[in-house]
C-alpha cells in the first residue's frame, strides 16, 4: 500500500492511555501508546479523525470491526502475520502457534511472536488477541495490562 503526503499525528486520550495516531490525509500508518507525547499538537487529517472516531466507538462498545485505510510496510513475513491478525474475530483469541499455522509456517512460532510485537497499528490490527498456548497473557508492546484490558473489554461487548 502506498501512502500519499507527509505524516501527520493526532492524539487521543483513550481509556487505556494516550494513543498516537499517525498517517496522512488518506491513510493510517501507525497507532502507538505514548506515555509522554512529544507534542500536544494534533492534525485535522480526515483519515486520522476517522480513526479516532472509530477508536472512540470501539472503546464505548459500539464498534467491533474497524474500517480504515491502512498503510503499513514490513518484511513479507511480517505482512503475512499482520494480515492474519486482522482475521481474528472480535472478542476471540488464538495462540502464537495457531497464528503460525494460519500463515502456513507452523514452525515459525517465535518469528510470529516477533512480527506480532512489531505490529505498527495497535488495536486496529489486533495483536492483543494473540496469547500463549497455555492461555497466559504474554508479550504486548503496549504493556500486558493493556492487553488484558482490551481482551476483557471485547468479551464484555461480544
């Protein structure tokens, strides 16, 4: 996917902390948790505003499937993993092993975990829905407490 225009930033103070939405007027290129945003300025980019609106709807239990123009890049393997993440239904979880099987790389469980950790578009590309084979909460770039919160939130509204 190609992006057009310079990157813009919009901040959203979500129930689980400050979210930085990055993109252009047309595309979302990143969603990150920020403890201390580097700027208080927020863009009026239509794509970023729509993303914030959909995140608000998600956090209030009114949205279960995001419909946003996304633009992210990585290795072919990372792209496979990130695209597979988007297929995990709202309120459900799978293991890293199951995710590796879904992309026809059953022995690449650790690599799947690494790609999952490098997901640039938190929440919308739901890496929080991947858990350990034993059901334990493992690995989440935004902090395990956020992963637990997101999963409990989705179960509440499923």
